């Protein structure tokens, strides 16, 4: 990514976060844990542990700089295809992180929410998910959406079923179905769409993340960094890069 400078009386001054409009909602596709571990001859699970530490650091930083919503992609509906051993180690990691998350995000006053079909997880994990949401619901800080067993297509199918049932029982007329109604039946109901999605590890794809919500999202794909190595400074760089973009939403 190129540094962004503003011209000031012929001298070049580097732009900082204080100079730009912050995105309200940032999504992170936390990718590259496996490659990070492989580079170090470590098992993939070590990459996921390192990625979880980075998650904690980056979430807190986003809250500190004034971001209102952060959505992190932690486990997709397709990630069940991975070897059993890897899925098991991820479930263990989720458990230990969710046990700590309740108090961990307390100081930052972060509201913890989960998006995805969490009914697929063990009872133990589902209880932790519920506890995190309950304990943090009245907090006033940033909203953190943790996408677990999340797939955007699955989310859209779920929304369609809810709406279809309402049509069937006569509560709504098919002509009343609107973009707004679909948005309101997604897991992210009531939240602004992501302004910016950041994907480290250089994959140029969406991988089933927030498809409906990212119709006009700005994407930053970073080739040079794997998620466990992602830093606070990179968050700043991405926001400054985002601020350079001319968002037209189809207008002029
Ligand atoms: C992202 O890292 C974490 C999850 C999908 C759970 P990966 O595990 O996909 O890492 P790479 O892409 O194999 O390097
Ligand atoms: C996307 O990463 C999902 C998460 C980061 C949780 P993947 O590693 O699963 O995506 P693909 O398979 O490279 O598209
Ligand atoms: Mg990956």
C-alpha cells in the first residue's frame, strides 16, 4: 500500500487518522493462520492460537480509535470441511477465548454479538455464546460481531425462509418484500453495512462473507501480511487508504 500524503505549502505531510473520516463498520477476514504456522514449521493450530491473540489486539484497537462496529470472520460454514483434528482444535480455542471474552472486553465496554448458525456448536460453546451476548448486551461501546459458522448464502436462505413463512401465514404480501425487509432479517439486522472489509493473506475473494451487506463496501486485500502478523499500524494504513477512495454508490 502506498503512503498517503497531503500537500501543505509545498511540503508533504503524512496523513494520520486524525485527518480522515473513520469508517463506521469494518470487517476483517482473519485469513492466513495456517500459512503463518507453516512458515514456522508449526502445526496449523499454533497459527490459529496466534491469530486469536491478534484478534483480541485488533478489536481493542478499533474500539480505542472510535470504530462503532467490527465484524470478524472466525469460522465459515465451509470450514467444517477441514480435517477433524483442525476443527477440533478450533473448537477448543473458541471455548477458551469465549470464556475469557466476557471479562476481556469489559474495560472497553464492547458489546459482543455472534452472527451465524451457532446451533451447530456444542452445548458448552452455545452456552458461552449466550453468556457473552447476555453479559455484554447493556454495554455502550463498540459492537463486535463474531462470525462463527457464518456463511452469507446460508444467512440469506434463512432470511428468505422467515419472509416466506410470513407470506404463507398472510402477515405480509409478496409485493411488500423490500431490500430493507431482507436486511432486517439478516443476522446483522439494525446495523450499518460494512464500509470497509480488510482481508490479509492475499486471497482475492469474498469467501461467503457479508455478501448482501457488502454491495458497496470498499475492499482492501493485503498480499504482504498473514493475519497473525496484522498490527494496529496496519489498521491505520487501511483506514487512510479507505479515506482516499471515492465512494459513489452508483452516483456521480
Ligand atoms: C483463517 O486462517 C482461519 C480460519 C479459516 C478458521 P486459515 O486457516 O484459512 O489460514 P490459511 O488460509 O490456511 O493460511
Ligand atoms: C475465510 O477464510 C473464512 C475465515 C477467515 C474464517 P478461508 O481460508 O476459509 O477461505 P478460502 O477457503 O481461502 O476461500
Ligand atoms: Mg484461509
